[in-house]
């Protein structure tokens, strides 16, 4: 989904897949990973889990 008017949205480049996203999680090592999830549903995309394996799920 794209927003027409750019607002001040914090975006980071995913350390796993390289996508720049505003839907991300940050680790304690200041790494950023995409995490796209609708509450109540499994994550659509969870690069942190992919990066570290499945131990964070
Ligand atoms: Zn990613």
C-alpha cells in the first residue's frame, strides 16, 4: 500500500531481504527486519524469523 502524501514515516532497510519498509521490528543489535502482520493472523512476512531461523516464532 502506498500513501500519496509522504509523511514522516520511519523506514528502515531490512537486514535480511534489503527491502525498505516502515513495517519493521528492531532487534537489540539495532538490526531492522520487515515484519508484516495483521493482528490475529500469522505473519505475512517476518524477516527476523527468517534471519534467525524459527526460534523467535
Ligand atoms: Zn525483509
